[in-house]
C-alpha cells in the first residue's frame, strides 16, 4: 500500500483551508485593485468632462453661439425645484442654530454675542451646505434623470452621429444655470436663516434685536459672505459634473436611470462635505474671524 493511502484524511483539512485563504485573499486584492482602477478612471472622465464644460462655456459665450433660450429655461426649471425647499430649510436651520447658541450664551452671560454666533454659523456653514444639499438632491436628480433617459433612448449617440456634441448642446446650459442659481440660493438661505435666528433670539432668549444686529455686524465681514457664495458655486460645479457624467453613462433601461440618479445624489453629497471641509480650513487659515 502506498504512503499516501496511509495518511489520515484529516491532514488534508489545513491544506484546503490555507488554499481557500490564499484564493480568497487573491480575489480580494484583485477586486480592490479593480475598484481603485475604476475610481481613477472615473476621476479622469470627470476631469475631462469638466474641462469640456468650461471650454465650451467660454468659447460659446465669446463667439455668441450660446443657446440663451435654453439657458434661461434651465435656470427657471432648476430654480423652481430648489427655491421653495431652500426657504423651508433656511428657517429651521437659523432657528436651530439660534436655540443652541442662545442657550450656551445665556449660561455664560453673553447674550449680547448671540447675533454674532448664530449669524456666523448660518453664513459660514448653514447656508452654503443647505444650498449644496438642495442642489445635490433636487437639481442633480433632475439633470441625471434627463440625461440618463436620453442615454437609454440612444439620443446621445444619435447626437454624436449627427456631429452634435452633447456636452455643448445639453450640459453647458445646465452648467451655466446651476452657476447662476447657486449664489441666489445661498443668499436666500442666509437672509431667511438670519431672520429666523433673530426672531428666536428676540422672542425666546430675550435678546434685544439691536444687540443682535450690532454683534452680528461687528463680527461678520464681507469675506464671510464671499466664501459662503464661493462654496455654493463650487458645490454647483461639482453637482453638475457628477450628475452629467452619471446621466451620460446610464445603461440598462429605467433601472440604469434610477441607479444613475442615486449615484449622482450620493456622490454629490459626499463631495460637498469634503469640499466644504477643505474650503472652511482654507478660510480659517488665511482669513481668521476678527472684528469687522
């Protein structure tokens, strides 16, 4: 009888376990490398799309070939789906910041600084983040669903066959519209949020309205407003790039459109939070808070 037949059957168990572990580890590493490669390729396509958007925006504006009617139509459509939610979000944001800050200020006996604390909170963080989340939720889904529906109906390919660039024809008007409405949304939220904070501070925390405005005016500077609007514009740029890329690459029928919309919203929210952190850090480093 050979030596192999005399080995107990249990000795092959550890070898199989090691072999399975090695195979599983290899599959994991292969999948990880594939995911990283796909992510890098997606970033590259996003950068290429962003470059084309900016290039066509500049060239069409200079050469007077920009579709003004389409731009105005997109401005109205996107503003219509974001303006009312912006006002509805601004009031609770301003009220919540005022309630939280007012309680702390009342405990330390600094009610006179309630305007500065709550107002700066709305201007620096609340307004641009609310505008970005609205654009990523309402505007991004509208852009991704429209372009995705065109993609699955092969309208995008038909435009390319006819020599029409879909970026120039479809995305540039939406890009300009988002850049236009972003500052408007941010300023609307700032106005409504600060007004709501003033109402809560005056009626709940017993803060004198004149003291609220005096402290807010003493600490809030034009730089704060500029950075707030700048954040909103950057968020709009990010939202358009992500939503347009996902819409153009939608495949698989209605399910593909739904996946494109879901991916555009999730990725936009994530990128907005990361961008807000980076821009806020730059503002804190180079433009620290001080008396106006």
